[in-house]
């Protein structure tokens, strides 16, 4: 049986994709507008992150990890 590797949350979030960010946002019940307000960006920017048109800045997963602790 293969043993699962447990990674620290920072390592997982550093590679966050747009789809993972969308899942995180929806799991917390945040609209794109509220997520944008939380990160200081527009709804349009959140949409572009989720579509992987624009990469998520490193600060976003870092802030998520800090708030999860």
C-alpha cells in the first residue's frame, strides 16, 4: 500500500491553481465580489485568476495559509 505524503499547507497553496482558488472561495461561501474585496482586487481580477488567465500572486495563497492557521 502506498503511503500518502503529507505536505504543509504553505506547500500546497503555493501551487494553487485557478480551479483550486475557485473551490476555496465557494467552500467559504464567498462571491467573486467579496473575494475581490478581501484581497483588494476587482471582481474581474478574481475571474481571471479562476480562469488561469492571470496567475494568482504569491501573496494570495500566503494570506489564505495565514488565515487557516
